[in-house]
């Protein structure tokens, strides 16, 4: 059973870079059957897809982040990561790493989520 | 981006009631429509994918259908453990987008 776990700083200063890592167990990020995605949710609000990576290293992002997001993978550690540059208070949210089906593009399973607060 | 509009935003129903949540896309998404359940303080959980296929382990009281441009999540016989916010998601065209959510409460 695949499990995902986010890790990273819970507090980031404005204008700095948010960095999160997702550790995957019970499955491999090299699997061609899936993408590996990040989704975020501001407190009390809805869900926003940030972007995804594929086993080949190819990536796709939500234009709403205006090229500030980068997703990459480390197959030796079976992890994938998210970086968001030039953060503002609007980037404060719970960040989830998720596995995305390659084909139907639904999300399952989800990590437990990690709260990142942008504040000085 | 494709806009997903859910209705209602919230509802209150009694245990045993049938509950219906609707999701409409701003353009044709074919059958690329998925439903998630998010309980308070928890990550969302996949309930239904491709309009009507139940994810493994999801109780059969949950069902999904489509009618024209509308997609519907139905909970037959609402149970106390179904208290949650439900989201639809389109996976036809990136960026993938979600509805704003429907909060289900017990009356």
C-alpha cells in the first residue's frame, strides 16, 4: 500500500523559497503508471493543483503560480520535491503530495499534508 | 481554466436521508470527473473516479452519475461518518481544477 509523507519547514519568510519533500513508501516514483503531484489548500478554502512530475522527469505546472513552482524527483531516495520561489502570504496553505493516475488523472492516495505559513 | 461549480455549498440532512451534490463544468470534460471526501483536519480521500467508478473500499451508498453537463454525487442513506466536505475535480484539461466544495452536516 503506497503511502506519502510530506516534510519541510512550517514557516517561511516572505520573498524566500518554500521547499517541501514527499517521501514515498510502498511504491516507486519510477513507476510509469503514475504522476507525482502537489496540491495545496489555504485554510478554510478549496484545493489548488500546483503541478506534477513523471518518472521520466517531465513536469507540468499550474500557470496560476506564474512559473514560481518547480517539482523534481530523487529516485535514489524515492522522494519528490516542491520548490516555490518568491513566496507571499497568499502561499500560506496546507500542502499535500499525492499520487496521480496516469490516464484518468485522479488523485490517490494523498499525504497527510503539511502546513506552511509565510510570515516574517 | 475549466471552472467547476458545485451546488449547494452546504447542506444539512438527517441520518438515513438521501443526499445529492451537483457539479457543473464550464466546458465539456467528457467523463473526466472525480469526487473526493475531506473530513475535518484530514487529507481528501478519493471516492469516485471517471464519473461513476467507486474507489476500492468506498461504501456502496455512494454513487456518481452524469446528466448532460451536470455530474452528481449521491449518498444513499446518510451516515454520521459521512460528515465531510465533498469536492469534484475535472481531469480533462490541465490545469486540473476542483469545485469549491460542499459541506455536509447532520441535522
